[in-house]
């Protein structure tokens, strides 16, 4: 059964990251994504949820099956009211990190998914939308 | 030689790192095989911890071989731009042990 409604997971702690990831895995499987794409979607959610937890403390991941011109896809939205990102071009570079990480998360999500949009305002927060199309 | 199969999740990853280093220290193991065949995703967080484990084990004189990396995991690591450059890998546990023996010279 395909869930047509959108599901949201509040991100407040590390357990919520696992929760969001599991939900993404489940919905992408139900939609018929192949197992590599299921893993890509699950990883993308993990990266976005961990960024919320690390940099904004809390926020929300929304997972939503969509249809566009007859094409099915899964849309992941990450929302937080954290510090925002000053230089988006900079954080999209491989290896850029302010937390001693690998700096692989955001550029990675862009490559894992088909569409990637980031919208951020300093002191207001960050909104990221990533879509994977069902092939 | 220590051989372990792990179920790596966010909560256990750091604990795993500490436990493994303790164990290397206690046993004086010269080689460690970490089998990842049950791990279905590796994100940048887990990749960092694994990379650190390899470096730290090296400091303690133990060589690590990662085995059983699933195809989907290999694809994702590539998408994430993460290279396991200086990390020794093998297809399965048996080949991993063989590789360790060879690397340790006998
Ligand atoms: N939601 C967010 N709010 C504010 N800043 C963010 C947010 N997400 C990412 N950033 C900033 O962008 C940088 C790059 O993020 P990215 O996920 O690519 O790497 P990382 O989190 O530092 O390391 P990795 O993801 O490899 O563990 C972060 O270090 C942080 O400074
Ligand atoms: Mg990150």
C-alpha cells in the first residue's frame, strides 16, 4: 500500500534521526524504489536529520510521495529554525565542515537525490527540499 | 587477531569504537577484521567513525580490514564522495582474514 499522505518526524534527539530514517526506508520500499535507491533516500534523510540535530538542535523532516506530470517521486523536506547558513556555496563544497565532520553531508545529499534545493536565512533557519524520482 | 561482526547504529557506533580499542589494547591483537555485511547504510557520520577506528587501531599497532561491504553501501559512499583510500577491504570474512595474514607477513 502506498501512503499518499505526508509524514513528519520532529527531530529533537539522536533517536529521532533513526526514526526518520526508518520511516524513509519504509515509505520508499512501499513506493517500489529499488534497494539502492531506498538506501540513497534513507542516507539522505539521515544526513539532513543529523544536520538539524547538530546545527539547529531541533526541526522537522517531512517525507511525502508526490506525482509530477505522471512521474512519481518521494519528496524529503528538512525544516529548522536554527542559525541559518551564511554562505550556501561554501557549505555545498565537499569537505567543508564546522563540526569536525567529513563535510560530506550536504554535497552528498545533492548527489544521492535528483532534485536538491536549499533555502536559508541567517538567524531564521534552513529549509531543504530533496526529491528522488521513481524509475 | 580479532574478528567482529557489527550492527552499527548511531547509538552503538561510539561505544563500539571504544570497546574495540580497549580490546586491541588488552589482547595485543595485531589484526582486526570488521565485518560490515549486516550494515545496510553508511552515512557520513558512521563513515567518519569507521575511518577513525582504523586510524586509532593503527596507533595501537593493529591493522584493520573491513569486509562484506554491500554493493548499495559502496554506491552510497561514492555518492557521498567518501573514499576508503588507505583502508584495507576484502569481499568476505575469509578473504579478510587471508588478507590480514598476508599483510602481517605470515
Ligand atoms: N540545518 C543547518 N543549519 C545551519 N547550518 C547547517 C545546517 N546544515 C548544515 N549546516 C552547515 O553546513 C556545513 C556542512 O554540512 P555537511 O552536512 O555537508 O557537513 P558536516 O555536517 O559538517 O559533516 P558530515 O555531514 O560529513 O558529517 C556544516 O558543518 C554546518 O556548518
Ligand atoms: Mg552533516
